[in-house]
């Protein structure tokens, strides 16, 4: 296949995935509808602290529906190809994903940084309790309360452990990614299934180039940050990724 990428013994590989990698599993991409709407709400409004403050039950409905959907689908060959690459490269591989659907973990990937959080983690919007695993699909209009707050006689509501628009990504995640880039003797940066519209993830390619990375985009359509890549392989990640890498 002309699109093969040779990976030699001193190359480290950083992969960034977006919603396009889960599309072939049946999960609609983030901007599935051209105007990025869900139930006539702009997604940026629903996936935001302001949206949660204004209507927590609407936001919980948005995330409960996606949590329910994510439980019904399976990883696709694109997810499995990235797990296989991790198995070959070990700690020379790191996967940063914008996806919150948990499919990389279900495909067996271990070296995954879920930079935008997870549909299957919940935390309290008020107290400092740690995020906890949660796969409950809350009933319509239910806003779950925080048990820890209640034990203290206080009122706290739970929220999805998701990085919303206008919220900082976890600095520990960003530090792990930048440390990987700076420690790599030779860096290959791959972005797959992402429109390059959302920052700071869309800026990772620029950071990688500052570390001398060769950068490749695998995407079905042109990406907003497409000009930042040395190479664009137009195609479906489920078909391209399994054939792409040759580890020497
Ligand atoms: C922050 C969780 C700062 C929610 C998400 C400039 C610099 C820095 C920030 C900004 C900036 N300008 C604006 C901002 C703010 C904002 C931002 O980037 N806005 C955009 C809209 C302009 N960024 C933020 O708010 C970030 N926080 O910057 O904080 C700060 C500083 C100080 C103090 C406070 C704050 C937080 C961003 C995180 C938002 N949360 N997710 C949820 O998922 O419910 S982002 C959301 O979009 C998802 O995570 C999604 O993954 C992500 C990106 O979308 P994509 O994954 O790329 O998906 P998309 O549908 O767009 O594209 C899919 C692509 O796949 C398409 O191109 C398609 O062609 C392709 N495709 C489809 N099928 C396939 C395929 N490709 C291959 N194979 C296929 N089969």
C-alpha cells in the first residue's frame, strides 16, 4: 500500500484521535449535522459549564444518551490497529484521544490519555471528591445528587467528568503529552479522525513540529488545521490504520 509508514527503532509515535475514529463503530461524529446541533441546541452550549448551570437535566440527557449509545457499539479495526501498534512499540507509543466513548480502552489500548474526559466517569460539581466510574444511564430529567455532599448535610449535584468548552484540560494530561514529545529521539505525530477545530488538541501538530516531528493526518475530509501536516491521507481510519504502519 503506497501509504505505508516505516517506523524505525528510534521513532516514538504520538497519535491523536477524534470522533472520526469512532464513526465506523456507529458513534456519530461531533459535527455530524453540519451545524453541530443536538436537539436544536448548539453542542458548544450543551457541552459547557454555562449550559450545565442553566439546565443540568438537559445536559445529563445529552450525556446519558451518549453513554447509553457507547455501551451498545464495539471498537472497529481502527481502534484495534492502534492497540496493535502500541503492543509493538510499548513505551515508544502514546495515544491522546479527544473521544469520550471509551472505545480505545475497550480495544485493549493501555497508553491512552483521554484529554476530554470520559462518558463513563462522573464527579461532583461542588465538592472535591475524585471522579468515579459510572455507567448509569440516568432517567430523563434526573440530575443525580452527590452522596458525599449529602453525608455532610450539604447539597451537591453530580456532573459528567468531561472537559467542556471553556474548561481547562487536565494539566497532568498535557504535561504527559508534551513530555513524551520532548523525550522522543525522533517523533512521528499522527492525527486521525479529527476536524482540527477544537483547541488545544488542534494545536498538538504545531507542538509536535517544534520537536521536529513528521506529521501525518488521516481523515475523511479536509481538516481545519490540515495545512499544518506534512501529509494528509484521505480515507477512513478503519481501513487506513490497519495497513499503515510497518515497524522495523
Ligand atoms: C480551553 C467534550 C481554555 C465534550 C470536547 C484557541 C485556543 C484555545 C482555546 C480556544 C481557541 N479558540 C476557541 C477556544 C475555545 C475552545 C475551542 O477550541 N472552541 C472551538 C469550537 C473553536 N476550546 C476549549 O474550550 C477547550 N478549553 O481552551 O480552555 C481555558 C483557558 C483558561 C481558562 C479556562 C479555559 C476545551 C475543548 C474541549 C471541549 N470538549 N469534548 C463532549 O465530547 O461532549 S470537544 C469535542 O470536539 C469532542 O471531544 C470532539 O472529539 C472534539 C473535536 O471534534 P473532532 O473529534 O475533531 O470531531 P469532529 O466531528 O469535529 O470531526 C470528525 C472528523 O472525522 C471530521 O473531519 C470527519 O471528516 C472525520 N471522519 C468522519 N468519519 C471518519 C473520519 N475520518 C476518518 N475515518 C472516518 N471513518
